[in-house]
């Protein structure tokens, strides 16, 4: 048996790991690489394996860096099953279409420029039709339900506690060529304990081979118990001076958590109950509807809250409004009284958040609140780093609004949380592969594991292959 790392190594994007055993090729995740435009296009278009040779795809969760290249995989010849949780399939139904629509819009814009330069037109990686077609290949399964998926291979999915439907992949393998059995575990993106809405990451106690993410493998998050107080103070301070709180937020996971926390603050009388809250992102609206469809994934805190609250919906209360149409979004620009506006994208690179920033960033009574990591060279990072002015839609705008950030809302386990999860292993895996982290972070976490006496730790490079 062997494993080849085809993406999502020494970087936090484009997760793809190829396992070969008993003549079967199993792909773990098929994520989209996200980076500089031309590099991303080439990396995503050209797989480092033959898509038609893959027999099976196991998908850890719906985030685009794990699922986003599935339609392209099918377009290039993949004909196998895509196995994931039911919630992941539901989220992919909206997220892959959204990804296709963004590509089609961006390519249309680029081709106008290319035409002026006499350059040939480009095509998107896949169309909306391709995205919809890919949904035919999905097979849902529940957590903790062992299933035989290939000769000598059984699969069990455990709750990863990252977003709705996220899974830790456990493969029990009978390697017929080597005449041995072993267990391989892939964490996908590992969530954090004691988070609202969804359950904590499930404990795994043993594995022969482990693929573990390392997004925050060299740092610690702020304590969770400070989150509500910081959010309360930011909202109350902004409302007192008559301003609006503008929150760039990822449409899946982060938006639902922020809405839930605001809901609780209102119920507890910690912030004004009459402040209007707007979720202005079609994708976030659709994703929230899917969260509502899966109460079986809610943790005890959320379930208890719904039993004691007058509202039977964690994402619905009297002052919240979900806006879908462009007209509804534009109407928010006319607001002259305090409000909270949550809008995508989370790094302020595209989408409706750009309009809200354009209309509010110059006013010192307003607050721009970041609730997620901001990648280098993004508008969000430039604003967070206190640039005096920023470019939005080609025009420069002075940054006069107050800029705030809450660091404790990350859905990824930090260094200590990763180590705590690993401490449940009865003994360390025979071999551990550190994936899904910026290069320096993955290398640092790999060294931490060696210091913890993990026997063999590798930080794979793109395309690197290992015999197991």
C-alpha cells in the first residue's frame, strides 16, 4: 500500500491525498487550490494523477479547499462514488454551484481584458452545469456507521467538530499484498472542544497511520470564554455612538456561529434587543437553512438553549433579517441608525461585503469587525493592518471606521487542542503525516510531535509518495 500527497501539504489549501491498496485508488478530499490567480488556475486544472483512474473519493467536509475541485475531477473522467456525511452532501449542493458561478463571473471579466490584448479566452474550471452534475455521485452516510467500501477496506466517519457534517476519516484496511491489517486515520479539519452549535471532535484512540491537519499548529487561540464579552462590548460601544457593526464573515460555519452568539446576547439582555441584524449573503442564507435541517448535529448547549428559549431556531429571532436579493442588499446602504451587518466574503475579497465596506469604512462611528483569519494580500488583511486607505472597486477610501478583531472564533484546533486530541491515543501512530498548514507551521508542529516521542513524523511535499 502507498499514499501520495497531491495537495494540501505545506499549505492550507487544495487538500488531496491518494491512497492505493488492493488495486484500488482512494482519494481523500478533492479541494480547490486557492492562491494567485494564474497559479491557482493551472494547479486546479491539472491534477497530478489521472482522474479516470480513481475508484473512490472520501470527502471530509464541504469547505471549498476540500471539495471545490470535485466537478473538475468528474469532468476529467472520475466515475466513482463520493462518500461523505449527509450534511456535507447538502452543503456541497450549494457551495459547488456558488464556486462555479464565481468562476464564470471572474472568467467573463478576465476575458474582456484578454480580448483587448488580443489574447485567447479562458474557460472556467467547471460550469454551474458541471457542479450540479457532480451531485449525482455523492453517497451520504452517518457518523459511527462502519461500511465496506472496497476489497479489504471499511470506512467509519467520526464527527470532526469543525463545521456541520465535518468528519474524521477512519479506514480499516486488510492489505492483501503485504498480508497485514492496519488502521489509517485522516483528521480532515479538526475542530475545537466546547464550541457552540455543533458537537466536539470525536475521540480516536488508535491508528497505525495518521494524517493530521496543522493550520494553527504553532499558536494558541484566545480563550473562548472571552468571546461573548468582547462581542458584547464591541456592539454596545458602536451602538452608543450611533454606528453600524460591519462583519466580513465566511458563509458556512462562521456566519452561523456569529448569529447564534448574537442571539444569545440579545436573549440574555447583554445587547439592545431592538438592534437590527442583517445576514447579507445568498450563500450564507442557503447554508443557514441547511444548518436548520440537521438538528441531530447540535451539541447539548445548543439543544438546551432551544428548550429554554422562546425561539425554536438558533439562527432566527425577532430582529434578524436574511437578505437574498440585490435590491434588499442595496437598501442596507440607506440605513442611518445602528445595525449589525454580516456579509461574505470572510476576507473581504469579493461579494456584497465590498459594498458595505465602501459605504461605511469612512465613518468613524462605525466598526469593522473581523472574526476570521485574513490571508496576506487580501483586502481584509490590509484593513486589519491599519492601512490609512484601501482600494475598493478601483477607488481609494480612507479607513476611518474603528477596526476590531475577535481571534477566538476559529473553527480549527490550535496547537494545544491538537495535542489534547492526540493525547487520547493509547500509543502514538507508527507514522504521522502533518498536512494542511503553512510550511513553517507544519514543520513546527512536526517538530513538536517528535518532541512528544511520536516515532516517525513526516511533513510531505507536493507529489511526495510513501510506502506504508
